[in-house]
C-alpha cells in the first residue's frame, strides 16, 4: 500500500477497493460502526483516533 495513504496504510480497518477501471480507493470499515469516520477518508490521513494496528497473526495450534 502506498505511503501516500497515510495512517490508513497500516490500519486494520482499511479495505482496498479496486474499480473496474483499475482505480484504487481506500474504504474505512470503522465507518460502518461509527459515522464519525468517513467511508472514504481524504488521503493522506495524518491523524486518526480510530487507527488500530493489524491484529497479530494467530499462532498455529500444534497437538501435544
Ligand atoms: S480508522 Fe482511521 S486510520 Fe483506520 S482506516 Fe479508518 S480512517 Fe484510516
């Protein structure tokens, strides 16, 4: 993801949406829960109280 996106580039709530023409848009999934957040934030996002780092990958469960 381009650094020009700003904070959204590293947020777990961002969803990359590609149009039929190949344009890429960044949708904020948090907007569905809280209307304070715009569905398509104006980029680059430099400050956002909703920024959340990606959830860590789950460790595979190994049988003992
Ligand atoms: S919560 Fe903020 S940083 Fe995260 S995707 Fe939405 S606008 Fe971007």
